[in-house]
């Protein structure tokens, strides 16, 4: 009842030398799937109609036009495209939509999308922070064609500012995030919460297990009250203590714990339906061990 979606094109999104969001991240996760004897399902492309629920045509065309013939083209200071990036981006968004189709059709209850580029910083009309298309939001709006209430839990160490922006426009879209603050992108303050629907819980630098779990215990109460019919996880593992991009001290056990709590909440409200998609996580060993803990908790609970 558990599936992992990925696509070889996601390895061909080449962000250039020295970029933290690199193909090796996905390579170690595909090796992990082999070691865990998890079969992977090839992801489909996102349909134009699915992209258009989040992104205007003008933006989608601009992304396609920006694909370079060789080397890298920068969409902004952090977000690079290579000749393979369009294919990767449409398969990253397509994986989440395919997971939605399969989970809502009862083919599996849980899914993990091992994809890149990530998505939670992408806005409807602009890329940001290594993200081109808003993968999880595209999946969320795809699901909202069939169900009334979905929830996104984002435990990446950075605020999912793109997802937050999109969630605010849709009454059936619950978004919650823990993130280091202050840190890029500088948003996600609880003062801007929409009560019971957009719930941001910043963590100070050097916070660890206790602060992370306390924040999520609070968030989970709001999520329980919302009664989601499907739960998405924006699964970023850059809050790990060994990650070079932030200063939060989580361990593999914390990722197992939050995954277990989210799957239990899904069991209470929606037959266990959880779709997780990879966001950040830049230390390869920490990423591999954290995803292993995440997948074990997804597959076993
Ligand atoms: Zn991140």
C-alpha cells in the first residue's frame, strides 16, 4: 500500500558546480530505495491543465523559454536551469499529481515522490529558492478537484513561502510549517496565521527535538480540527543537525516521529492517505538516513 514515484529526468536537472541542490541528492535516495527493496514507479509528466491551476501560462512559457542549450541559465540568484530542467520540473510536479490519482483511486494509501527540483518556494508567477514549479501545491489543487479539504505539513527548515501564498487563496487548503527563523526566506511569522488553516511555527537557531516536537504537537491539534481528506508532506530534511544550510538540531528520530504523527492523523481522518514529496536536505548522509526513517514510518504505520 506504499509507492515511491520518481523519474530519471530528475537526475538530469543540472544546477552547476557547487550548487547544494544537486543530482547526487536524488542518487543517494534511489540507492536507498534499492537497499530498502522499495520498487519505484516511473512518474508521469504534469498535464498543462494541472500546472495552470497554480501557474499562469505566461510563467510556464517563460520557464520553457529559459531552458538553455548548454550549461546553466539562472532564473534568479539561486535557481538554475540546465537543458534537462524542463523535463525534470514537469515530472516532479507530475509525480505528485500521479500520487494523488493513485491514492484517491485506492491503489495505494501512502506515496513518496523522490523528485527534484523541489517546489515549496515557487510562487505562481516566479521561481524561488531552487524551486521552479510548486509541486506540492499543484498536487494539492489537483486533489481539491475530488475532495474538499487537504492539508500540507511542511517540516523543511525553510518556510514554504510559495505554498503558504497559494494556500491562503483556497478555503480547503490547510498549510502548516515549522522553519528556522530568522532565516531565508524570512516569512512564516505566526502573526500572519489564518486561524485554523495557515499555521506557521518558527523555531530559533539551535532549536532541536524538544522545540520541534512541541511546535508540531500544537500544529497537529489545528490539523485534527480541520479534518483533512488527504495529507501532503513537504518533506525537507535540512533541519538535520548535520545539514550545512541551517542551524536546527534534528535527528533521524525526529523525522520518524513527525512522520508517525502525521500518518496517525491520516488514519483518524482519511484512511491513512499521505503523499510526501522531497524538498530540501543537503548533507547526503543525513539526507539518506533521514529519508530512510521517514520511509520506514510511512510504510510501517
Ligand atoms: Zn529547505
